[in-house]
C-alpha cells in the first residue's frame, strides 16, 4: 500500500523530518517560507495530510476549494486559532494539535519575560552593550520584586497551571485566576489560588498578569483599554498566548501613560510584523515567539503531530483531535 502524502508546511527538527518519511510520502517546504493562501488551497487538493503551523492561514476563504484530497490537518502546535474549524469540519477534515509537550517550555518563557520585565533585564543589557554603564550604585535601574507577589493567570489549562506551579512553588507567589470555566476546588487548593469572575478584578488584584488562554475571535482584545484602566499602576503584563488577545494600541498607551508599569510579549497580532506603536512603547520586553523553542519540545511537537496523523490513517482515534 502506498504511503499517505503528507505536506509539512515549515521545516522541522531533523529527527522528526526523518521519522515522518518512515510512514509518509513527505513533501518539505525546502525554503521554509510561509505558504500563501493559494499554496494552501492547492495543498488541500494535492495531499492526504497537511501539518500546518501558526504561520499558515486556514480561514473560511482558504477552505473554499473543490476536490479536496486532504483528510487531516495535524497541526504542529497547541494553538489552532489560525484554522477555521467549522470550515474544516464541513469538508470532513480532521484537525489535531500538540498539547502537553510544550507546556513547560512555554511557561518557562512566560517566567523569563516576567523576570526580564520586572528586573529590567533588556534595558540593562542594552545599557551595557552601548558602553553606557557607569557602575554599581544604590539607585541604578531599580525594578520590581517578583518573589512573594501576586500573579494573575488568564486561562488555567495546562500552560496556565505550569506557570502557576513555577510562580507559586518557585517564587512563593499568590495565584489569582480568570477562566471562563470553573476551576475545580482540588486544582485551586493545589496552588492555593483564587478564581475571579472578571478580567477587571483580576487586573485590579494582581501585581503581575500572565495570559495563557487560546487566541481567535472569542478572546480578541480580551485585554483592552477599558479593563486596563482597572489595573494597579505597578502591574506587569505578560503574553505568551496569542497576539490578538491584547489590544496592542491600548497596551502601548497604557505603558506610555503609566497606567501599568511594564509588559513582556512573546506573541504579536499580525506577527512577524510588529505594530510600530509597540516598538516605541517604554518598559516593554519583546521576544520573537520563542515559547516552545527548545530542541526537546520542537522534536516532541513533531512526534506528537506524526502520532496523530499515523493514528488517523490506521483508523484509530487520534489522541489530540480538536475537530
Ligand atoms: C503553539 O504551539 O501554539 C505555539 O504558539 C506555536 O504555534
């Protein structure tokens, strides 16, 4: 029997690309450039399976194709807000993602940003490299203490909980949560956490807020000018979820007008383009979407995507089916 034709839309770590070709007739994107909408439409009619990533746009328009051959989109990544699930379902395409394997590394990057923003690490490094450091002094580059403060977490799935674990057990932080679903009392007790009913209260009662909810239309601008006005002036906001969760103009204005103290972002609305208003914002640390970027995790994501795809073609239920 011939192997299913699989398109992997961006280059993967070598070990997983090699493993992919054992079970699939693989096409790699040799130049590793994001696919256009047209490329993706052609792919839907030419491959049995596609493994897209966050850089691919699979919206309603993309799925307006005839003679679809693709039966599964085994997404390389946990977030799938770039895929219109309803359109995929209408065409009978199964969609899977890669949860679990990136929770630790994404929480690690959120901690990195939190510490960098609080302790002014980016600014400090820039000063030193510009040869402008005038030496140690008691008033130099004073930041905010992290240990023992209160962290608000938006979205309390696997990554939110990994963040709570680091912050609570590692840094003695108190944990506040905003989540649309009720978090079980067992989990709340584990982190000695309090669940709040609104983003406004969470912003008002926390020293740090870290976003760990899905992106997409339902969470677009969940953090906006209106609820930022409830934040403590010392608030430090961290986003490793999806760029669209924050209204970036509102954030830049809040930083400029000292409504909040600082922010750390790993994700951006319309990335890799960065809104110029963010480039000009003070007290902002930015990373280029590095949440899951470790060798171990990027390999594990590839293996997980392949497992889902293999299960599907073996007529078994894929572990991480989302549609
Ligand atoms: C994820 O897994 O969702 C990462 O953000 C990369 O897409």
